[in-house]
C-alpha cells in the first residue's frame, strides 16, 4: 500500500489514484460511515480538537484518501497550533481531491471513483454544486451513486467496490471442518 500511495503523491493522476485506492481498499475494505463522519464533524464544531485528532488517528487505512479527513485534521492542527501538520494536511486535502477529480468527469459514462460517501460531497463542493437528491443505480454491471444537484445536474460516482465485497477465500483446512457424510452402501446381506 505504501508504494501505491507514494506513487500517487509523486504523480497524482487517475492511474496512480486508482492504484492507491485499490491498495487501500484491500487493507480496509469498509468505507467510513456517515455516522462516523458526523461524529468527527461534531468534535470539530465543539472545538474538541485533540479528541478529533485522536479519533482520526484511530480510523482505518482508507482514511488516507479522504479529503474530508485531511480537512478536519488541518482544522484541528491549526486550532492546536501544530504548524507543521497544518500545511501537510492541507496539501493532502488538495492532493486527494485532485485524485478524486482525475478519476472521471461525473457523467454516466465516466463516473468518479470514491472511497467513502463523504468523498462524493467533497467533489460536489469542489465543483460548486449542492446535492438535492441521491439514488443508487446499476449501470453496465457497476453500482453508481447518482447525486442530483440543486440545479438539476446529475453527478455520477462509481461505488461498486464499496458495496460489493470481494469473496473471502476460506482457508484450506476449512474443508476438514465440515462433517463427513457417511457413505451409503448396500450391505452384503441386503443383496
């Protein structure tokens, strides 16, 4: 995962972002939930900056590609006077947002690829749009969140990898754990 993230940081583009995203999702396949994001926003709003930073540190690896996480970290660092962290987190905010925007153009034919639902709202904010509605649509074998903006525009996000888990391979020894069925044979006496 570190190699893919380093490549993305060196050259933020669609290919490096998607490679980093695949690596991150293989490490922590579950996206940050809306309730978790609301709790983080709550901590910022109530100026519980150290608690916010502590909570951010405890999040799964997928946080590294979330613009919202880097925004929150920058705000908390600024409030606490952690000057070196402020610029780093702001840079990562911009970098992750650029990566997201590089994955598509938000159309049905070329949706954006996200790691978390909050990424969708970060993209909309960066584009100057506001969501008025949302639906989940199956399109060409993929699942897409379609956000309808207040101006009627649709912005498409591919969320297949977030909703459809790759099958978990069972260990080889699991076969031995299944109960054996007795073989049914006709006995010699019944022939």
